[in-house]
């Protein structure tokens, strides 16, 4: 057919940058898991997503949480992570990695805290674990039965 490129690879269901993001996330997550064995500061670091620039020169790695110690460790290990990415991916350029806390995780935490405060206000208790109606707080709701 004229105007349509034909090859053996087939049509990609999504843009190249999304595929690169997925592969980068997998490579970085696996490498961070290996590094966490040697460096305790990286033990609770989880890669949630990666966003690469359209020219693939930079990639922002979003993490579920990031302490100051974890940020320092990532800064020290950035070159190692870049080399791992370069070895495992066939790209013209290896993107420069930067690390940030995932804003979706932060916002989700805020929503969760707001919901927790609303539930406490509805129950009328200010102290955690105390049931204002009396009885065992672990027993669950009373269902209005005598």
C-alpha cells in the first residue's frame, strides 16, 4: 500500500518514549534492588515510573519515597546506574538520570490522611484505638443491636 511503511516488526501500539520509559523503569528498578543489598540507604527505594524527555537526553526517575540519605546514595550511584542502562539498552544516547519523589504518591498520602481525619471526626474520637460507644475497638461496628 502506498504511504504505509511495511516491516517485520509490526506497528507499535504506543509511542517509542512510552516503551523506553517502561524498559528504563525495569532496568533501574532491578539495578537499585541489587544496590540495596550493599547500601542500606537504598533498601526502601521503589521506582514508580520514569519520564524521559522527547529527545531521550534526560530521564526523571520517580520514587515512592526518598529520604535525604537515599538521595545521597542515589547521587553517589548515578554513574553506576547510567552505565547499567547503557549496557542493557540500545539507545543512541543514555539519558541523564535524575531522581524525584513521585507526586502521585505524595498526593495519595494527603488524601489518605484527610480520609483518616474525616473517619475520626465521624466517630467523634480524638484518640486512636478508643471506641466512643464503649466496648472493644477491634470488635467492629455494633450494627445498632441491643
